[in-house]
C-alpha cells in the first residue's frame, strides 16, 4: 500500500514539475489576477454611475481588492447586494416622468367647488353652477375671475370709467364716459373736447 501511495505521489510530483503544467499554472494565475483587478475597476465605474459621492467608488474598488484574488467573487456578490438599486440617470428619468405626469394633471381644468373637469371656454360650471370666468366688457373675451386687467385688450378692471358732462342739443347735460383704458393723450383730448363742448359760445 505504501508503495502504491509513493508511486502515486511521485507521478503527481512529476506532472506538477512538468514545464507545460507550470506554464499553464502561471497563465491561470495571471488570468485570475486580471479578473480580480478588472472586477475592482468594474465596481469603481458602477458606483460612479449610482452615486454622486466622490469617495464611494474608491471604497467599492478597495472592498474588492481587500478580498484578494482568492475570494473576490464573494466580494462581488456582497457588493451587488449593498449597492444602490438605481443609477443616477435612471433616477433622473424617473423624476422627469413624475414631474411631467404632475404637470399634466395640473393642466386639467377642474371646478374649484365640485372638482369636476370643466372646459376652458365655460363661464359657469354645469354641475354646481360655480362661476368660472367672466367676459371682458371691452373685447368680449373670456378672462379669469382673479385677473386685474384683460390680457387681450388691456382693459383695467380695477379702475372705474371717468364721466364728463356734455350738453345735448336742448341744453340738458348728459354724462359721457371716457374709458380709462384709453392712452393718456387720448383721454386728455377727450376731456378737453368735453369741456369745450360744455362752455357757452362767445357772444358776437
């Protein structure tokens, strides 16, 4: 039995001492080292895509290197478990999609009272009869209830029209409305015309 074991050991030693086997072992060791270093670089690049912290990629690469070429596969498994789930680009795209969805929801016009969907051209809600918009008295366009002036014609809703007295044919003065939305020179000319019309004619 001892002779068989000794012969087997001698055969194994002869095989391991063969130049071909030694060369194959060296090539395999070099390959494992390259895979080990490449795994560390992969962890570094992968962490750069998943976090904005400048130090975490170096920590991930060092974590792979510390496990040595023998156990770096276990380090890769642990790294894949603890790494962030989303990449920075994926999180950015998800945030953009959420913001676009919220903007689309906010763009849908709803009644402030019953929260039903309404049309942009409706003045009154047909469900609860809530007033939604009003008509500009100057250009007859729909404007918001909270607008201080018309965005279409510039009519100022907060200013009242100025009234001037102009005599009629029979001598009875009647009020003439001068819109305040008119330009300043036009209002001045209209006021002067009203005053000149109200003054009596000079006697000859």
